């Protein structure tokens, strides 16, 4: 349970989040460009296709919606769905492991990405308004990444409370998707034409994610003052003359999200039932009686589903629903 992690943080949990594999994205590979003459190509020299020096900065360049910015939902044909269900049932596949891809690598990444997503000359979503208008954060690609990293870290906290082999898999899928998407956006939206430069930015963002997660962990396991310091250094970039009420608002926002996740069972969370609570909404903690009633309803719901025999093989789970 998440609350056991909160009460007994220990060094093991912090070490786990900064482990070698968790933040080593297998999807980020260096790109090489070579000219037929054996001399460095314009891209290798940091120049564009016209030979001009590239003046690019993710902290200042505007984000323009690209051709791949909008995704479309794909639905499998019925016969493919039926075939998939048959394969899962016949071979006894572990859906709790397989589900990490579509849930963490797709859904959970999308809700992290959307919190601070913004494009030049386009209106902001309600969540983006909180970060860019209320908190006065700059509308840049680097800032979007820091907002996304903050939300991913909150999900990591809950994922670490899951059984280890599943929680680690969920974290890895989320990180892999993050860097796949960053790579695509740097090419498509930021108009970088050099794969070498994209790779350098990917490595830099990877380092930023490691540092941010470690700093947030330390703050989470100590006190709100330390957490606020981590927020200031990462989300606010360590800028001077920060409005302290903004730091307070973010810390309260973080604690609210983690509280909601701590009240979810492993099964609910792994099935993708969580979504971030808007910053404008106030979270009131449940009373002991309310929490007991809610848990009883959840247990009854999943007990009936498991016994009904109506669940498709792809919907089955061995994760706990009463923790």
C-alpha cells in the first residue's frame, strides 16, 4: 500500500527510483549523419540544410503544432480482438505485465503530457492555465518537460507501491514513451533537423528527469519545506524573486494527488482508473467511516466481477483490490 511507503520511506525506495534501468530509455539511440566525402556534414557541424548556424534553444523557442501533434484512436477489428482473447486465455498470459504498455505507456503518459501542453497562438487548457497563468511559468518546451516530469514522478510514487515486478514495468513503460514522444516532438514541433542535436537534448532531459525525481523523493520523504525547495529548483528553475504562495500551491497540489492515489487499490491504479485532480478543486480527506465504506464497495465490486466469469481474459488481474 502507498501509505506504508509514506510511513516507512527508507533508502531502498529512493534508490529504486534512480536505478540504472528505470531511467535508461531503450528507445533513445544516437543518430549519425555522414557525408559521402568523409567530411562532417552540415548537420554534424550544427548547421541547417542551408549551411546556416542553428540557433535553437528549448528554453526560448515557441512550440508549434506539427503534423504528428494530434493522435487518432485506433480500434481493432472484432476478429483481431477475438483472436487476442483466445491467445491470452490459451497461453495464460500475465495481463498485469502486458497491460503496462497501454495503461502506463499510453494513458498515464498522455495525462502527464497534457497537464502543461501548449502551442503558440492556441488557447490553454484549464490545467495549463494553472501552470502558465497562475504560476507565471514560461511557455517553453523545457518548461513543459518539467511539468510533465513532476506528474510522472507522482505516478512513480504510486507505481513503487505496487508489487515490484509490475511497478517497475509500469515505470519503464512510462519513461520509454516519454522519450519516444520527446524525440518525435523535437523533430516535428520544434523543427530540429539534426538527429545528433535531438539525441543531445534527449540525454539532457534524461538527466533532468533523474535529478528531479531524486529531489522530489527527498522532499516527499522529509517535509513540505524540502519538497517546496525541490519544486523551486526544478519546476521554477531556481529563479529568484519567486512568489512563495506559488510554491505553497504546488506543494498542496502534489499532496492532493498523492492522497487520491494512496486511496486506490493496486488493481484500480493498474487498470488506469486514476486521473489527476484539477488544481482548482479542493481535496477533502475521507473520514474513517467514509474510507471504510468506499473500500467495502470496491471489494464487493471486484469480488462479484471475479466470480461472475464474465470478465474477458484481457480484463483479468491478479493484483489486489483490497489494499
